């Protein structure tokens, strides 16, 4: 039997459409797929791709679902959840894929109807592309899906969401909201901030130098800036929502960057080599953990 009878995905972007493709492909996740979005053109594209049994602009259609996944930008999660709440039925699980937890874990349950359970989650997977055409069923294969349930979340609901992500091919781990936001600031939010910033630095060069940089960009620049093609609205919201933790992580990075600059200024070959070797060890660990 499928895990859910009626699975509703709100926001069929990269993550949402990948979930739909996975569910459509194996039949283990849901018997019926409902997709909601505010953009009719997006819904029509979902229909053309055959990713849904029912498309809708109407929050009232959430009454049909026994699981609702909010795959929308961080700032949109609370207002979208509020629009759906009056229609959610007892026994329904509400989850999301937000990369910043903040206060969502406390706010959202406060306005949900009795019997509706909120089990937040965050799949640590993605690309720089977005929209219904960007998804693919293997996106979550071997990746981590982090679960951030409240202390009073019922075990049955947590188990179902855990099984959901494992059926998508992911490995699962339960974290507190604070640990989640600190980890994501380091492994996701800071790298994106740096990629956007180095592209901004390149864009601010003289016209002649800027053209040369873009024409002759070596693999280092290309690889490092790949994620700078990511959705600007999504990342604006993430930076704002995780502001304090991100700035704290950035300050640590600035200190470490200054330490490397000082070593280069002194001509301290030993210190420079030691820092490079530490970077190599981190990279090898990622490869060993199949996260590269």
C-alpha cells in the first residue's frame, strides 16, 4: 500500500517536482498526487509533464490530503500554512522542506486544527536550477533528509515522514532546530553567500577586466560559482531568516581568511601548507561520506 492516499505538494519547483517524479515513478509514496501553486502557468506545466492527478489554485483542496508538503520559499511557509490550515483534516501530516527552522516549529502548530500534525523536514539536496522542469526522481538518492520535529510530535507522524524520505532514497537524521540552522549556515548558506559575493566582485571589475575574467574563467571560478545561478528570492529569504547564525558563521570565516592572508603576507610556507592540507582532508571526508 502507498504511504499516503492523497499527497499534496505546494510549490512544484526543484524539490517539489522531484518528489512528484519519485512518487509517480515507484507508487510507494502516494496513491494520488495533488499539486497547488499560485501560478497557473506553473500548474499547466506540471500537468503537461504528467506529474499530478489534480492541479489547483485553491487552498480548500488541502481537505483531500493526508499529507501536505510545503515546498515554497522560507518566508512563504507560514502564510501558506495559514491559508491551508482551515481545510486540513484530523490525521493529516503537514511538513515542509525549509532550510531554516527559526521559529517555524513553534509558530505553525499554534494555528493548526486539532489532530493535524506538523513534522518539519529538510532534504539536503538540490541544484542551481528551479521550476517543474528542473526536478528528477534521483535527486534525494544517498542525500540526507533532516527531520526537526517538536518534542510533542507523535511518533507515528515522525515515523511516516521518516519513511517518506527513505522511500525517496534519502538517509534520515533527527536534529533540533538550533543544530539544524547552525549546520546549514556552514554547509549551505555560507557557501552560497560567498558564491554570490565573488560573482559580485567580478561584476564590479573594470569592463575590460570583467570581460576577460568571464571569457577565461578557469575551473576553480566555474566550480565555485556554479551555485550563484540559484534562485535569488529563495536565497534572499534564507539569508534573512537565518541572519544571526549566518553572520556568526561568516565572522568565523573572515577570521580564518585573515589568518590565511597573514600567512601569505609573512611568506609562512608551513602555515599555508597546513591550511591547504586541512582543506584536502575535509574534501576527502566528503568523498568518503558520499556527499561529494
